[in-house]
C-alpha cells in the first residue's frame, strides 16, 4: 500500500561515507605518529613551523573529514541532542563556576551524547563542540580531533557496557582520559608551547625541572589531569543517565539496542525480571 | 476533512486510552477537546498530527482518514509509518510547551517561520511572501526581526503557531495553547486562531478546562479516562454536568468551603517592612521577570562571545524591547498564621519578585523581611527551605530524584529528618494527595498535573509553615484545583500562612482571605487590605 | 557604531585562517609582530567594538601568556645561557626567547581569530552556508548549539535557584560540590531532552529530512567575485607556503 501519506517500509538512514571516516581517522593517526615518532628536528623545545602546520592541518582536517563522513548517517533523533551536548559542554563551565567547582568538566555534553546516541554522534559532537568553542576561545580549536576521540571512545565504552554499572564508569573514564591526554599533548606543545592554565603548567614545570623534554613533560601532565577530569565526567554522566526517565532513554535507538544502561532503564518495556532486579533501586514495590 | 476513529491506544506501560473514540474535523470548524489529566487529550492531539507512536513502543488500533485517504493501524510493527512532512502540510500540530518547537537556530521570528518551507527548498522571494502573509494574519508583523528566544509567552506561542501554519494546513491542532499565558496574551492567541478559522482552517484545541466563551459553532469533545463522555455544542456542554468527570469551566471558582476566619491574635508569620528591591542590571538570572508567563523575556548574557555573535555587525536587528520585571518599592505586607493572601497584578508587576523575598532567593535592598520570626539577612537560601516552602511556576526546575517517593522525601531529609521517617512521611503525604499509586514512578513520566502535585507534596512533606506559591493553578484540571484549594485551607487551619501569586481571580477569590494588588512593584494604594470579594468578614 | 559589513562571513573567516597559516609558515618574530601591529590592532580599532574585543583577547590570551612566560622562563632544561640560578629553577636566555616567540605566535593566533569571530554575524554565516549548499545538518547543529548556550546557562541558573529554595546548600568539600552539580544537571538534562524529543518531531514535521537543497530566508551576501577571491587567496597562500618552506633557511 503506497499512500502518499505514509513512508516506504524502513530503509534506514543514509549510509555513512566510510571513505571520509577512514580518511579522517587515518589522517589523525598519521599526524599523531608523525609528531611523536619523527619529532621534527628543529623542535628541541617545541617551536617550529612544520610541526605546528602539520598539527593544525592534520588534526583539524582529520576532524573535519570525520564530521563530514558521520553527519549523513545521523538520524534526526541523534541530531537534535548534539546541539544540546555542545551547549552543555560550553555552558557547564559556567554553572560549575557558579557552584565553585575546580575542574573544567568540558566534556560532559560530549560523553552524554555518546552514551545516548552512540560513538559516531559522540565523535561529531566532540569535534563540532571545539570548533564552535573556537568562536569564543580560539585555543579550543586545534583540540577538536582530541575531543572527537573522547566522544568516539565514550560511545564505544557505552556500547560494550561501561555504563551498565556505576563502578565501571570511572574505569572507562580513566582509560579514555589517558588516551585523550596522550593525543592532546602534542597539540598543546606544537601549537602553543604547552601553554595552559597555571595549574597544568605547574605540573609541566615539575617534569621540566627533572630534565624532561617539553613534549614528554606535557604528555605526562596530560595523562595526569585528563584522566582525573574524565573520571569525574564519566561518573557524573553515569549518575545523570541513571536518573533520566526510562522513556527519555528509550527514544534513542543506540541506547535501546545495546542496552547501554543495562537493566536500569532503556530495556524494552516488557516487565523483564532484569528490570525488577536493578530498576530504580528505591526498594518500593 | 480529517476523521479519526480510534479503537484503542495502548502505552508501553499498559495504560489504554481512547477506546472507541471518533472525531471528525471539517473546514472552519472549532473543536474543543476537554478532559482532566490522564483523559487522553494529548494522545488524541498527537494521533490527529499523525504521531501514532509506533516508534515509542505504544500501539494504536484504528484508522485516520485525511482528505479521503484512509490509513489503517492494527497495533503491529508492520503498521504504516506516516510521512510527517507530508502530513504536517495538511494537519499542523502545536505541542505543549513552546521551547521544544523552536528550531533554536533562527535569530529572528521571520527565519523561524520560514524554517519549514526553507527545508522544502522554497525560493527566497516566495519565502518572504509566505512569511509576510502569515505574520500579518497572526499579528506578528512588527516582531519579524525579533529574536524568537526572547519573546514573551503570548508572542512566542503565536510565533510557534505561525511556523506551524505557514504551509497553510487545512487543520490546526493545538495542545494546551493557553497554558501559562495571562489574560491579555491568551486573548491575542485566541484572536489569531479565530482569524485562521475564518479563513477556513479547522481548529482543534485541547485543554483541561472548557472555555467560558468560544467562536460561534464551537463543539466540545469531552474525554474522561480515555473515553468519550460528551460530544456536542459548547453551550450544551456547559449544562451537561461534566464536573462529575472532572471537567470544569475556565473562570469558575474551585469547589471549596469559604476560608475560616483568621484569629486576630494569631502570631504574624510574614512581615515585609518598606521593602525596596532593584534587579541587578546584567546578571543572567537577576533580571528574571516577575511572572513566569513572561519569564522568557529575560535578557540573556553568557560568556563574552555569545551575545556578540548575535548582534554584532548588523543594524538589521534592533535591540529587543523585552523588559525585565520591575523591582519592588516600599512594600509592606504582614500575614498572620492561618491567613491566605493572594497577590495579583499584571505581568511584570513584581509578584514573583515579592514571593522570592520570602525564601531568600532575593534579598531586599532596603527594608526588612521576617519569616516565621527569622529575619532574612545573609544566611544561605538553602537554610530557609524549612521555614518557607516555595512552589515555582515551572515545576520542572524543581524535581530531580529518580522516583516520586524519593523526591517528596528529599525535603524532610534536607530538614534533618531520618531516612526511614522521611520516606514514611513522604508516602503518607502522597497517599493523601492521591498519588499513592505513583510512588515508584519517575516524576518526569507523570503528566503535567501530577508533576505539579508532586511539587506540592514536597512542600507538604517538608512541613514549612509559610508557603509561597507562584501561579499554583496554571494548567491544572478541575479536580486538582479543588484539591489544591482544600490543601491551602488545611494548611492555614493548622496554623500555617500562604502567600500566592496568581492570575486566577476565581481561585484567589475563593480561597484567599484578602488580595493584594501589585502594580509596577508597588502595592496599589487603597486596596492593600482589600477583603476578599463576595464574602462577609 | 558597528562596522558595516562588506564581505561575506565565509570570506572573512577564510582570510583570518589563511593569515594564521601564513604566520605559522613564515615563523619569524618580525612577521608575527608586523601582523599583530599592522593588521590585528587596526582591525580591532576599526571594528566599532574595540573595547569588548580588546577585553576578550586579553582575557583569553593573557593568562596563557603569563603562565607560558613563567614555565619557559624558569624551567628550560635545554637552555645554556643561564641568566639567574634560583636553585630548582634557572632563568635562561633560550627559555625567555622561546617564551616570547611562542607568546607572540599565540597573541597573533588569538587576535586574528577572535577579531574575525567577534565581528561575525552568525545568522549571516548560517545563511551563507545554506546558500553555498553546505550540509543542512551541519548548519542546524552549529546554529542550534550557539542558540542553546545562553538558554542552557539561564536554565541552569534558574534550576540552581529552585534547588536552593528546596534546601540545597553547597558545601566546601568536593563531594558536596559534585552532589550540587548533579542536583542541577539532572533536571537541566531532562528538560533539554524533553525539548529535544519534541524538536525531533517538529523537525520531521517541518520537512527537515527532505533531500532538496535548502533555501534561506536571509539574502545571500556572497558574490561571484568573492568566490573567485577566496579561491585566489587559497591558491596564493598555498603556493607561497610551499615556496617558502622549500627555499627558506
């Protein structure tokens, strides 16, 4: 029955442009490998035009290719949460500030989108988030590829069950944060000579005073601070998604099909024994 | 033109609604779908809009016929899926709550209205003509260059309607389009709808109450617990005794006993003496307007770049005229234990500002505020929560727990009550308010009215002596209005005091001992202690 | 008085990005300084909002410059010319030079991009992207995210007030702060998701999934000449960069 009022039987969304995604990923990996293994000769301390150009074009171009490859496959339901994630990333700094928090927590939106809508949406949210942030703070711009990686990894972690138990979330956060820190370090070094906040620079100074090269010192610092930040972010996101109404979670095909939250919510509506065992936790019958 | 025949609609949690309900809407017709909370109004509106819910785990059995073409649903996964874009060109839908219906990417009302046709690739000249026509029809001509995110409630609602009808649909379905609007804004929206109807658009308006007046020939479809209980002209509906189904008439007083007289020797619980207050000129929340309906008028300021990107560069967008609510000037008020005081006044007159002085959210610049014997000075706002219970106009800002029971137990817990005792207290209050069955539900999975009741339950359970309620009756159905009136009377009877800000004259007259009128931040001279109308002292 | 818009936002953004690329390619402090003094400063002064842009540049770049100076000025193990030995830290000429050159680069980077971004009219940029036929999903995400930021901040602020009214008191311990963050974040995220699911339906109803080219209500500020100019600029910078990197010492 082909009525003009109805849609043809589900054909699914558009296929991702795999070539673009692969190219983008490859460019980011190649850039990273180039920067850490070849370590352009002139950068005893981190200055140099080749290194910074490669950083800028490799990571930004890679991020752009990823986004271009991912966007066509996103459903409208993923699409509408991405601006929300981006706005949360940028605005939470302020709320955190007004509550007197000491950490940045600038990836809560990215991780939230990744958990609900999957790794692809998470990666695009991360990349675009930093690109938009660049309009108010240009220093965020070159870190777009790193942010995309955080979103991608958070989505993969969610897919394989890292958000089914509260105690798994910080473990995933630690791992993702460490990887994120590794990737962010060369950007900071080659673009800005590892300039950061006073806090992060103090840590770098400690390693430098022990004789480490700038890239090594920045990498160690990245491993430390990013892991801590992501542990907190992952736990906060886990607690938020556990508190969401089940119906809100269920509207996301990714969260539903991969049972991202385990038995808590997002399970199919039938009163399954799993849901009864773990649901709510209030103990009220 | 559109005919809905519903055999049943089952939600994923097992609730079944709209059993054997049929509705046909023709050109130029005006249909009011009225029913208490949970009666299936929104479900019906969504079905008309072609949202049959197959993707949300619910199942619909029945048929919808649009322009002679019938689509049949059997509640199975192989049911046809409606092409929302084609459907909406014929049947436009305006859901509850305008924010979700803004694209958020338009910097002007004009762009927002043009969003739909632009998606279909309508050329620029044609776009401008379409937008101009619709704007003229809905009285938005002067607002085309304004930022839709900074409009007042009534303007925003008309913008959303304009964006829905720009493709000239044959039928327009609206779910509670008047909720949260003051009289003036509601009148603007009603006029706009009437103009559309005269041009031949069929209009369906869903709401908890029947309106007192409606366009000539308006029909009422009354629903109760998912079934049809009445179908006929409005005048007949008024006389059909629909109150037994929880369907009241807008502007009717709630059914409640007149308030018990106040003991003139009772202790004074609230004193405001010469309170003056000015909103900070540029803080994000400091310029919160005083009335929720227009709370969106707040001028928004976030980090240095954001505003700039919007109004930088062009003179195309004049600064918007949205004004913050006035502060307060020389406000004196005293409320005794056992007394209920209503605060009334137009939008922006400072009602919410006054209320928020009672729980320390705002601190008086001059003068003094004392609540429950405690002068409000510099103590953290959170520590005053046990003294003053505050009901916000937008309930959804208050709730955050995973279950209704934990939500209601939060107040007593914060006040230092032990966990088990708090849960017991919460359960008791919920039973009293008829929410016993929802204890384990997530607050946000309840309907609007129940969510509102949960927020009220939080106040009751916390046991604060002073209640400050901001527009407590907005969007409520008849039974809940009466329940709320009873709760207020009981609280007063137990020695509490209530101050409520409201547009709802009938409710204020029925429950309050006296009404205070605010105008531009001042208590209007002459009737500061106006006895409630229609009752002898 | 705001500056009158002459060029399409895409042209302006591209010019800014190419200027940054040039600074990186040339990598001479004289050139960086020249760009800063001859391009950024006049652009800021002529923007019509010199004060705000100047303030923003200072706020964004200032702390970075200072902490960079401290880091490299005091800790630069590669440095040989020691100017002052402070025990743990050593002030070296190489470190100071490095800090100054990096600082200059960062100042140009911030100055150029922030000036371009802050004089940008975002609706015009979105319209221009639409007219150029960019992916409508991208245009939606960018426009909607920027539109949501103030809304999210405001809503967060209101929720904080509402929670204070219910008894939220933020303590000093990190745990108490995380709890406070959660009591604010949870209703915030729920509210935004509820809006988003309604917006999802709205987008479907308004034909957002349509595959025809999207049009824009705002006029196109682009022209054939500017398109040519953009291509020209890209080619010129690419050729120059290649030549410079090969020929330059």
